[in-house]
C-alpha cells in the first residue's frame, strides 16, 4: 500500500482522521484539558515524538471520543501504526510516549475496506508522523469539553464538569486553522479536501 492509496481512500469516503479532546477526563493531574490537550497533540505531531489515537469518521460514521479535535493528515503510509474497526483498546505509555498496540493491526490494502465499516463506536487508528491540517467541530451548536472547576482535592483529583464551546470559541483557541464538520452528509469547511 502507498501513501497515495491511503489519501485516495480518505478522499473517496469524504473521511477525516480526528484526534479529539475527550470530555470525560481532567480529574487526574497528569491529564490535560481543552485547549491544552489539543495543543499538546499538535506539538506531539510537530516534534514526531509519539503516537496519537484517532477516530476515522465519514458522513455515514461519525463516532468519535469527543466533539472537538484536530484533523490529522498522515505524512506517509507508515504514519498509520494500526487500525481497527471499533475501539482498539490502546493505552498510553508514559515512559515511551507511545500507544500500545491494543487490538489494532497494521493497515494493508486488504483490510483498508473494512476500516470504513460503520460501528456503534469509533473506528480507531493510531497515527504518528502526521500534520495537523485543521480542527474538527462535531455537528451541532456546541462542542463539549472537560473543564476543571476547582483546586486539587484531598483525593488528589480535580473536580470537573462539562463546558460547551461554540465554533467561535474554537476559532479563537486555534487561529489560522480551518474548521471541518460533517453536515447534511458531507464534510464542510474546506475549499479542497485536506487529503
């Protein structure tokens, strides 16, 4: 499989690879919350020092781990470290900065069509050596992110709640990056497909 095959498949399905800010996090002091988590993810890509879990979405399958995230473009075919239809069960290793393999398998021409199988959960791809080409904003008026609502508690956890973001909020947090969304069965927000 080549990089051109990979990008052609993403284009033909009107698909996006997105790494989202999960709304159900932030209690652990080591976890970053929006927008720091996404800015850190962009730095991981820029420095080439880690692997990010991504959701593969397209108009017929929009399941992600959050409603706002970064849109990722792999630089090479080898940038895609693993794929799975559904949640891959990958975990982060603090020591190496890498994601575990979980249930993901290497991407091939043979399993590429199954990567575009809609499921009840997100279809996980792990990606390194990629570029952030925009911001994903889920369809709707608001995107939800985690927000810390107070100081670290006696249980060594932060209290958290959900915060609603508008598209204007996201534009202010990530100036200069185009915003993509899936509306009425197609990806909107760009003059040219990002792939």
